[in-house]
């Protein structure tokens, strides 16, 4: 089954890209690129480094405030880049998350880092959902068959997410929750022991670590800090995406990207294809097509951010190789 799923992750992108490319006029793509504003297009490449810089700054603030550890900002930024390289082809940034926890395993900050990871995912989805709902209300969507379903799904999803957060905050110290955590912890200990024996590795985990993670992840100050950075990150991503579209001749308002970017971020979480190939291109064409942007321009913007991604993955790879030589 694993081999079949792995094969599908290679086959699906090929099929999706074939469908996308069959509907594209590549002579028009070339024409759009030739007439584009190259300075603005180059500026769009800055979005990823800026995003990682904010990502690392949030991590440093959380470690200072809740882990009482003053870890170098440059060290955290380096970890983020190496994690991005090592986990690029894993879904939902799982590889980055695993590397972040592993790299600081000797600093006694594991519960804080895992609590932060949990809130990053939760608040990221919540902020994305609110951006989509708010800005979709002030936009003219071309396809009224698809759009209402998106709103309905989002309303249900956000309601469940808010309810889960509220219940966790209310009952985080209840006996039932503690019993459930203790049961999960026992199962995890069994799994860790099996892993340690199989791979001849020593893995130290303190009792009660799940409860510690839960308590940290539900600090109100942590939730507010993560939410604030998620808001800033979504806004910055939308601004740079808007710059890319304007550079290619699609003079669209910022509100288009404040709606589309969060929706794209949610879609990219699904592990349908290897590295998101096919999904990225198809999603750009579909979502911005609903807003009246041509397929050729949407495809070019997706290529711009794909190239930017590869450049940053490459930087992470260089740091990874240098890190191995030093160690």
C-alpha cells in the first residue's frame, strides 16, 4: 500500500500538469513574460526569505517567553532553512516541524516547541479561514456554482475549530482530559521503546510530557502571539503575490490576494501530489480564474513562486551540507 501511495504521488502531478498545460496558450505565456515588469517580478522573490525571518522571530520570542531560553536568532533561522530543505516533499511542513523539535532536543525546550507547532497549525488555519470569509464577501466571484460551497465548508470548519479551542481551554485541567492524555502517553512510550530497540537509539522522554505540551500550547499569551504573527504573515504573502500579478500585467486589487492566498495555503496542506506539483498550478488557475484573471498570468505567478521555493530549498540544502561538514 505504501508503494502504491508513493507511486500515486508521482503519477498524480504528471496527470494534473498535463491537464493544466493542455488548456494553456504558451505563446501567450511567453508574451506576458516579455511584457512584464522584471523589477517588480524580482521583488516577489523576497516573500519567502521574509516569511522565514518572521517564522524564526516568532519561534525565538516564544522560546524566550515560555521556555526561558535565549537561543540565537541566526541559529533558529538556520534550523528553519535546513528543515525546509529536509522536509520539502513531506505534506503540511511535517519535515520542518520534526527537524525543529529534533534540532533543539538538548535545550529542554521540546514541550514549548511542540506547543508552538500545534498553535501555528491551529491559528494558521483559523486566520486563513477568516481572511477567506471576510474578503470573499467584498469580491465579485465569477463562478456562483463553486463559490457557495467553499463558504459553507469554511463556516462549518471554522465553527468546529473555534469549538475545539474553546473546549480545550475550558477543560484542559479536567480529570477526563488527564486520563485521556495518560492513555495516549502510555501508547507513545510503547512506540518509542520499540523505535529505540529497533534502531539501537537512546530516546529519553519524561512522564507527563503530553500534559506539559497541552498546558504550554493553551497559554492565552502564546495563542495571541501566534495569531498576531499569522495575521502579519498572511498580509505580507498577499502583498508580494499582488506585486507578482501586477508585474505580469494583471492590475488586481490587494483584496483578491487577501482572499486567494489563504485559500491556496489551505489547499497546499493536502498531501495529494509530490511537492505540490500540479496542485499548485491548477489551484492558481482555478482560484484566480474565479476572480477574472487569465490562466496564463496565473500559471506564470505560480512558476515565479515555485522558482523562489526552489531557490530557498537550495539555500537550505547548502546550509545542511555545511552543517554536516562542521559536525
